[in-house]
């Protein structure tokens, strides 16, 4: 089965050479600027209003550009960033515990299993320091110690306390800060806000991104919106698995439409399985619920030592409990990175020592912390998370241990971008989770909020002008341009095709079946046989979709089945590419664990000689994508067998 062809290698030509500590400063100085009078004449489209999109739109508007902002939610503040719980990393070293920009850089490269760019990660660590000051100035209510200083806590993959937090609502509070900055610019007339609009196509003119085609989700009206540059901040693609911690609306369509127009898609097989989620309870579920990684600061993870021990956890004595993370990884204990904690949970459940009705669960126990610190202290730190758990499960985690199990959470892969965050299509910039750039094969906890705000507040506003400075030579185009007309026609044709099939299966039934294939064969553990089987099953199911899906209603107004159908159609194509990417990468690294490539004690085994590269995939429309390799160079953090023992 010839699944792909190999094309020319690619390189990130925007990152300067020389000392990594000065690359970002030098790039900012070398980049061209746009004078204030000319900024008013330039229009930038930003798709998405989460932490990356909201902060980018607000900052670009503050600089003087005219910004058109789009989101499919009814309000920008409903973006999925609001669901983030645990915290945001920053190398402030307020605890005086040995943290530094270099240590955050080191932890992130190592945590990503040596599959990220050093230049990008060091910039992220540098900028992290500024993010906290920015958010405090906006009024974000970070937790504080008794004396008034900002409080921090630990997260996985680090031995220092660098995670700033707002109880269990950090994403919500940070998003409200970005939202207020965005609303200020909307009020001033600098941002044109378009909620309940979904991007369905990218307009490319003379090889450059010049606009998007959007559908008004309330009226069904399709319009073509033009600009001088387009920014995608549309989040990740975890919902390809159907069950994930993502909001139900999260999708890949904006990124995938760009991919089909020529934007390379990088490392799609790198999916993060979060170890701390409420276990699946049955087929009725449409999504899963995250319990913040911050809980692993004070909660201890364990299972019974004996197989099939279904006693009440309170009746299992200490000497019959296996605190397996503390046993296997004594240096990091319960705060090992997410990929390692997830696989460890899977292993003990596979041994028959899982807990709960399905046997797919482990305990997260706060009894020791409550005894040591008191219930009030735990309530102050995690009260809203405990309340959420009790509402969903009917169990009081102050009295009995939580039950948790890994679930799909975040995607490290995404649209390929260079150091300037520009994709392989000039004029198309991609920020936040929608790009691939900073996390390698595994994202450390509390780094998603850090990357989103870094890209939106500090990176993109310094790199986008370098492109916009030359826009005058590209010429103005409007919606009457043949490429824009063709893009809109393609959207209308696709919608009509989905509506006309009139089959016998719902969109959700196809999505659920696709998710089961992906979880089984491209989830926590992959194998060559499983991936090949998955590709065949995905192709067969996709053919059935285009013959049997039923989309009731029409395209002239609100039609959520139509919205879902378009998104699931893109998930089918993405799912196949994810499996091809996982199949070609014959190694284990981070969130990509191939059963054939593991150490004797079951840890991920990389193959740096063959796979120390970014896999950037080009869409060809023939079913055979083209693989372009970007070699990764490590000058400062040399790849070693990752160990948290």
C-alpha cells in the first residue's frame, strides 16, 4: 500500500543563527516595520477568539491595523481556552527554587521528547516572563500568598514551582483578560467582530493568503472576506477521536481548508492523552471531562496491588496499595509528564488492577493532603474542581478518592509554520494550538496557555509587520477576483453535496465510529498492523459517509447538522493523515508510542538517527500526501533517553 511520497526537505529560514539567547531579539530588530499611518490602510483577518486569537486581534488593533475577527461561538469569550483549569508557566523564579529561562527551555525541549525546535522553545521561555506582567496589569486575579505575592505550584515534567494559577479557573480568567482587551478595540472601531461565523475556505490569490469564505451560522449567508493577511487561531483537532476533553464545537476545518490550499500540516500523529480525566461511563457520552493536572500536586495516584481487588478504597490498607508513579519514578513521582503518566495508568489497568465499574480507572487520592493541610486549604486550591467532579460522578472526593483515566486532550501537531509563525502559504500565519511549533511530541502541563498568549501578545505582533511591509507591492484584490469567486463556489457546492445525499445515517454515528477506530489504533499505543487496519477502515467509512449521511434541513438558516457534517468530513481526511504519519514514524516519542519501539522497561524509544525531524505533509488531492522533512538541530539540549526516575 503506497501511502505517501517523499518530497524535497524544508527548513525554517527565519530563525537567526548564533546564540539562542539572542535570536529573538535579533529577529525583532531585523524584521521590517510598518509606519503608523500605513497600518490604518491594512486589514488583517483573525480566525478564532481564544487566548491566541483574542490576544492577537487586540494587540494588532492596538498597533493600528484594521482587524476582522471571526468565531463560530455566540461570543468571543466562549472560546475553548475558557475551559483550561490548572495554570500557566512562566520562568519568574519567584520561589527562588532554581528556575530560569534556560531551565524552562530545557524542561520544554526534554518534555517534548526532543522533537521541537530549540529556537522556538527558547523564545517561548523568554516571553513567558512578560506574559504574567501583562495579565496582572489587565487585572487577571492570579492566586496570591498571604503577603500578596503571586503564588505558584508544580506541574508535570518540572521540579520547580513555575505555574501561576487562578484556583481551577486559570483559562477562564486569562481569556476574560484577553476578551476585555479585544472588546476595548471593538468599542474603538479597530476590530470588526463577527461571531457565529465559521470559516469554510481560504482564498489564495497569486500564491498568497488574501481572505476567507465564511458562513453565517444563524442566517446561512455565505460571504467572502478579503484582507492583506490571514491569521488562524482556531485551536486543535482532538475531536477527531469523538470523545475528548475538547468542547464539542472544536474542529479542524479552518486548518484543514488551509492545508488543502497548500499549507503543510506538521506532525499530525502527536496527540496528547491527558492522564487526569473522569473515566468513560458509557456509549451515551459525547465528550469527556478533564480534572486538572494541578490536582497531582496534592493527590496521590494508586491502584490495588492485587488484580481484581474491588473493595472500597478505604478498606484497602496502605501495604496493599501500589502508588505506582511514586514507585517507578521516584524523582518526579506523581508529577511526571502527561504522556508517561497516561501510559503508566494504561499499563496497570491492562494488568487487571484498574478500578471502577469498567476497570479503566485509577485512584487520585487526597486523604493524605487533607490530613496534612486541612480540608479548608484543599478547598481554597481545588474547590471548584472537587465540586465539578462530585456533580458529574455523584461521589465526594473529600471523602473517597477520585477515579481518573487518560483521555485525548491536546494536539501538538498542526499547521507547519516558520519562526515568524508564517505557514508555507505566504500571508497565512498560524498561532496557538493550531500550529505545531513549540511542544514537540508532548506538551508539558500549563504550557498551552503560555504558548497561546505568547504568540498573540508578543510574537505575531512583531513578525506579521515584516510581511505586511511589502503588501503594497502585491496589489489590492476584492471578492470579485476569480480565485475568490472560485473559493466561494467550492463552499456552496460542498454544502449542497452534503445536503443532497439524504442517506440513512446521522453525522454523529459516523463521527463516533471514526473516533473508535482512532482511539483503538492511533490512541495511546500504535502498531504497524493496527495503523494499516485503521487506514483501510477510515477509507471505507469515509466512502460510506459520502453515500449514506443524512443532513436534515437546508443551508438557508441555523442548521447544526450541516455544521457537524462539514467538520466530520474534514476529520475523515485528517484521521487518515494522522495514521499515515504515525505509521511512517517508526519510533516512539512523547505522545506517539509505537508498540514495536520501546525500551525493556516499557518506555518510549526514539530513533534520533532516522527521525529527528519535523514531518510536514503536503496535500496533493490524490490520496498520496507528500512528506517534507525539516531536520531538527540540537545545540543546547542534547537528546538523551528521557528519564524521570
